[in-house]
């Protein structure tokens, strides 16, 4: 018993520096940011006059921040959907034991090794209205292919009386006009670049899950008369649900705090068409010196991430207890 207590004490002392570092540099700074968001520090000179929720009231009344929230919702939905669809499709193809699988797997994973800064620079050129994709399509004979990409605040319009339009209107996604809802082209440009980079990561997760499903289970389903579509829909996809949930959490966490890709590729864009809360926080805090307002934006971003991550952690903990 004495030996056990000694081992526990040694183990606690070994992790104590990490506990103190996390307490100070993570939770301590979160608390400091929360306090700054409640005071009147809007210049280089600190001013700790308590103003309560005034910074948050002004923030949510700010037109730019409202656009940022809509852009974040649009980017998150399209980014997660794109990564899941392309990642799963690539994983299914590689799971067929094709020749040269290792080469293709490396090619699909390569974009993930590149930083979002590099991705933003490359795709900024590829989606430049005068070069890249537009020039390629026009060279191939599509003379009318001239989208503005990140230089155009709108990509398409959806009538609000159809189901998709009603859904987008309800959640406030996109620029709302009198008779139609426009989705920002700048957001779609960011989605294309981010999906290109992260689809390989999603593919790796799905491929690991597919390889973990016994071949005997698939053969039994085929013997029972399942088509390949039924096999994937009713057996494989439900078994991959934990992987899908993990991918959604990881991708959602990335999308909610995206900054480097926006900074390198589009900036806030025309009429803030590609602006996001992280970029707004950077502008507000380090260019405008409105530190309390920037801290309020940071706390809103923290809440958004917590809304996504905390339920997942609770679900994982409950699943472990049940097992």
C-alpha cells in the first residue's frame, strides 16, 4: 500500500509541470480574455473600466460580424460535406485493392502536409479570374466560363420559396435580397481550397475504418442478396459512424477558427464576402487596437467551438462507460 502511494506521488509530480502550464497558458489566458471582453480597453492604453456585456451587444449589432457568422455557417456546412463525400469516395476506391494503391494514397494525403498559407497562395492564383481555372476552361472552348470566384460577392441565387432556400433563410446563410438568397462566391472559393487540403485526411480515416471491417461480413451480406449499394448503405456506413462523427468534430473545429487560409487567399473580400470571425478579430485587435472588442469576438469563437466539441466529448465518455 505504501509502495502504491509512493508511485502515485511520483506520477503526480511528473505531470505537475504540465498541469501548471495548462492551467496558466490555456485556462488562465481564457479567463483573462473573458475579463478583457467585459471592460473598456479600446486603445493602446489599458482601461479596465467594467462595462459588462456592452462589447457583446455592440458586436452582435455589427453588420460585419453578422456577415462573418453567416460565412462561417456556410463555410462549415460546405467544407464538412465536401470533405466527407470526397474522403469517403477516395477511401472506397482505394479499398478495392487497386494496383499502385500506395502511390495514390500518398498523392491524396500530400495536400494535408501543406500549410493553409501555402494552400491559400496556390489557390489564389488558380481561382484568379484572369488565370488558372478560368483560363484553362476558356482554352478548352468554354468561352463563357468566367466566374469571379473570390472577387465576386455572389455565386448563385436560390429562390427562398423552395426547401433549400427556406432552410438557408432560416439559418441566415448568405446575402438575403428581396426575392432570392445569394451564396457568397468568396466562401465557396475558400471551401474548394480547404476541401482539397483536408479530403485526404478524411480519406485516411475512412480507409482505416473500411480495412477494419471483416471481409467475411461483406461476403455474408452479398450471399444474403445485398447489392453493393445496400451493403454500403445498411452495413458499412453505420459501422463507420464513429469515424464520421470524429471527422465532423475535427473538420468543424478547423472551420470555426479558420484564419490562415482566409488571410493568404482572399482576405475579407468585397463587401466582406469571404470574411470570418477570426480575421475580424485580427483586424479589430491588432490593427484597430480595440482589445476588448477583439476579446469578445474570441470568446464567441470559443463558445462556438465548445458547442461542437463538448457534446462529442460527453458522448465519447458515455460510450466508454457503456462498454
